[in-house]
């Protein structure tokens, strides 16, 4: 059994503040606050744009295909899209003034634009790449390989593989995870 928070890039042992959002049929969002002092009005403009991006990814899916979770901790704000299909990869953004994208069970993370090798001259360009990465993860175009001393994650964006390797992640038995799409292709092509 995997822990939900074990895949998040948390830099502190403090408990994060959570806000859960889920899509309903009319593409409105139900807000359930874990702590009464959390409000969406406290988000910066960039954080609101990250939230809007994640909401657009969620609204492109059928009902109950995924859940969007928003958490704040000492290292920044974390937006995570968790699929209902357990064989699909979670996808998320960690924002602390820089945009980090993460996916999968082993938490493959890369910083946009530095981890991509793509020149980005604006926050809009970075978010456009994040959105394409989100669509690729939702479509199941990603995988992770946990070897003896590291993890290599690959996501295929617009036919181009983006690879990130993290070292000092020891594993006795290597394992490769090829993730499935959030929903069968027949449903995604119809929407």
C-alpha cells in the first residue's frame, strides 16, 4: 500500500494545510477545507494561474477520473492530480517562486524551464509546457525506472522524451513502471 503524501516534494515534517477540489458535472468545483484558515484569496497571481491550469486539466477528464488536491507547506504550494486508476501516474506542480513538475510513484521531478532544456522567456511559456506535460501524463505517456542507485523518469511531450534522473534512491530490485492513461482512450477521444 502506498502512502498518498510519499510522492510529494515536501521539505518539512510539518503537516501541510490541504484544500481538496473535485470536479462536478457542471464543471463547478466543490471546495472542502481541511483547515478553516485556508482561503483561495490568499493565493498569489502565479499560484492562481497554476490552480487554473490544474483545474483545466481536471475538467478535461470525465467525472471521478481524478481528484485535485492543494497543499501548502513551508516549501511552497503543491497542486496534485491523483487519478482514480491506481495504475496511472499522479501529476503535480510544486510552486515556490519556481515551477517544479512531478509525476509517478517515485516522484520524478523537474524544474521548468531549467530541467527541460527549453528556453522560456515568460511564466506563460512555462505554464504552457506544464500543461502539455500534464496532458502527456494523463494520456499515460510516462514511465519511471527505479534502478539500484537511482530513479529515471521519462515523460513524452509532443513526441519528445524528457528524462530526469535522481541518484541516491537505493532499491534492491530494479523496477520499471509504465503508467496507464487516466481513462481508456475511447473516453478521452470522445471529449
